[in-house]
C-alpha cells in the first residue's frame, strides 16, 4: 500500500516555482507518465492518457496509437480545440517511409494537450482511460504547468 501511495504522490509532482525550462521531455507509455527535465534534473512528472490502442508504435492514420521514437515539440497552439496543445513532430522520415512501404498514410497532428474545451471538469474520469486518437492528454492544470515549462523546439522521446 505504501508503494501505491508513493507512486500516486510521484505522479502528482509539478515543477517547482521558479524552476528552469525543460530541455527534454520523456513519455513512458507503459507507465502513462510524462517527465520534464532540465538537463538531468527532473522538473515534473505527469499522468497521461494515450491513444485508444496504446500498445505499439503508431503505424498509420486512424490506428489509435501514440507514436514511439524521437521527435520535437515543435510548436504551440493556445487556441486549440483542447485546453492548449503542443505539437509533436510526428511523422518523421522513418515513420513516413514505413507508412509508404505499407501503402498507408502515417497520419499526423499528434499533440500533448489538455481536455476538450468545456470538459476540463471531466479529467478525473477521462484521465483514467486511454481516449485520444494518438495524442498525449493531461489534465488542464497539468497542461498549464507543461505549457509554461516546455518551449517550442524541445526534444521528446516516446518510449514503449
């Protein structure tokens, strides 16, 4: 029980007041955690919801999977259909080649985002399941923290 309580506490960690900007982001899909780092220093850990079919790397548009690999968080959108969004540079050249060889579209528009606008109140429910189309969803409060800490151009590693 103590391990569970410690794990839940760890998932609620937010960046300390006055902490630096993130220099890298790591998403570990199997633990549903997003970690922000400034060098080797952990700035925060956040609980995430993933695509509706989270196991395995994204292979094509509409597969419900969240990509795996090395990408950049290349731009921010404060006026998204969700509470803020940071774009993941999926697909990269490898993803495009794999999809082309399979004769499918790799898809795109993968984001880290908060809840659907107007539905922020539901995050205590929605964040318990994988519900996106391949994006990385967090609560609105966590999205505000991530938004403040992650500049455009920050690398993200998405691990199985």
